[in-house]
């Protein structure tokens, strides 16, 4: 027997199968972007430039940092789809339960795997390596460790801190009814990056062990209180919790980021610019406004590289200089724009599959690099072209197989468990009149999407290894 929904779709002018195919085509470009970014980041940390002819490698090194390119491309995708997912649901509790069960299970398992396989003394997993285990677990547990002066449990997870703050900001804007103001917010963050690029001192709240411990426990209590409010299902409490967490995130980003201010604020400007593009596509805001806002953010991202990423500051962004920053940032926007222009086309299945497992690639590629190299005795680059290609192929094969297993055995079951938990919570504590913002019913392009967390990169400096 056909459901009412199926009959409605057929009357609207197409079969359910045809409509699903169109939706898949529209969503394929986002998966393809995630796949490209994941592949670039994995190859970047594999030192793929050593595999290329020297003139080509030198040009890329000086004119377009691969790590920064992957970062910004992922953040554009996240900015495009995360607010759309929240607004489609219209329910903060449902959104956050989905997020928690999408993020935490694979992160926990990946840390356990890394602890088991990485050679002793490597430093890629630092959860139990500092002597302050309770503080480290608490900071990493709330996924704000990189903004709390604490080592990342798994060094790739520093970017999840920025994504978590973005979630907080998006949730607060949604509960306040300000979610359509993405354009001014993106311009505001870009303006701060331009004006205060290196003027804001990093890590002003965590000068020593005592201050770090105090900040971690204070932030943990605030996060617990915020989530208790947001998951209550009561609109007034949800709003209080969202604003509380957004305030915490802004305070930490402004006062205690390890990254230079121009990098931190351009991350948020880029994510909100991605939201602007989504709103313009679905005619939620004026197209001219979207062009002006995104144009300003793009120019600001290129300009801050030239203005600030020089005279030693590039050591803090792990790039070779201002051209590498500016070129990579511009390239990320060009890639996103090209894929968006082709969004109604079908993208290669290999790229969309890679996009599906991109979070697992993000979590596992560094531990696998650090484990495979000693086992295969590949401390030196193979001298022949064939050897370089074989070495790279072996690395990618191992990463993709392991990532697929993590995706199938952990990510997918975790999401399924999250849906069961949400249903149980709704039965026990029904949500009181969840907000349904205007325009949510028309968001067909994200109706079947649960957004991926941003897989970015890793390095080895400061209290939480980061870098590109």
C-alpha cells in the first residue's frame, strides 16, 4: 500500500524514486567536496610533496598550502549544511543528540585504536601523557581542549573545537530567531580578522597549571549546565542554554585561542559565509547581499594572509608564508564555487563514497601514517617514481580500508543508537512546541542529510599538536 507521502509526490509530478534520485544528485556535490578535502589532507600529512617533481612541489609549497586548503574547504561545507540541518529539524534537542552520537563514538574508538597501534613516544595521542589525566579527559570530553590550553587527546581533533563553537553559535542564533543574519555575522568575523589579526594575545587565560585547571573545570560545568538546558525540551531553558554556550565559545576564542586571531576569526567568517551561500540558494536572503558578504569574506581571507602571515607568524599557522595562506584560501573558495555551480550534476561515486567516510579518514590517517612508516621501514622517500607511487598507493589503501571499517562498525551504529535514544527521550520527556522557522519546509536539498563533522588536520606544536 502506498503511503500518503508517496501519493503526494506522484501527484506533484514525479515518482518517489525519481525525486530521491534528484535529491541524491543535489547532495552529491557536498559529499564530493568532503571527499576531495579528506584526500588532500591525508596526502598532505603523508608529505605527498616529496613524491612530486621538485619544481611542482616547490610551487605548491610556496603558493598554496594543502593543509589550509583542506581546512577551509571543509569549513565551507560545514557552514553550508550545519545550520540547514538544525533549521530543518526545528528541534534543538534532536539536533544535539544527533551531533553527540555522530561525533563521540568514532572519536572514542579512534583514540583507543591510536593508543593501541602508535609506537610508544610518538606523541600523536596525548590523552594520558601529561600527568593531569582528569583535566585532560574533561577538556577533551567537552571538545574544547584546544581553547582551554590542554593537549588534544588525538592531535587531529583540534579543529573540532572550532566546529563545536560554531554549533553553539548557530544554536543560539536559532533559538533567538536571528538565524537569517548569517551575512552580517560573517562580515563581522572577517572584519575582526582584518582589524585585530595579530593584536589579540593568544592563551591569556591559561598561563600555568593552576589557571588551566580552573578554566577547564569552569568550562566543563558551564557546558554541562548548557546541555542540561538545551536538552530539556523547554523553549525558554533551551534558549538560556544555547546563549550560555555561545557566550562561553566566544570568550574562549577571543581570549584563549592558540592560533593567531586572523586565523581563528577567519574560520568562523568562512563557516558563516557558507551559510550565506545556502540561504542565497534557497532564496532566504537577497542574492546581492549574499554576493557582497561572501565577496568581502573572500577578500578578507586573502588579505589577512598578506597582512599578517609573515615575519615569523607563518610558524604559528604552519604555512610557508603569505602566498601559501592566500593562495590556499582562494583555492578552497574556487573549488567550493565550482562544485556548487555543478551541484545538479552527478559526481563520481568514488568521491561521494570518500565523502561519506571522510570523518573516519580524518580520525585515522595520522595514527596510520605514524604506525605504517616504521613497520615498512620507509623513513626515506623511495628513490624511483614507481616506488613513490607504490608507497602512496599502499598508504591510501590502508587508510581507506580502516576508515570504511570505522564508518560501518562505529559511525553508522552510533547514528542508529542516537536515533533510538532520541525516540526514547521524546517518549519520556516530550519537547514543548519546538520552533519551526519560516522556510524550513522548503529545504529539500538537506532533507536527507545529516552533516559531517569537519575533518581537518594535525601538527605537533604547543599544548595540543596542530599544524598543516
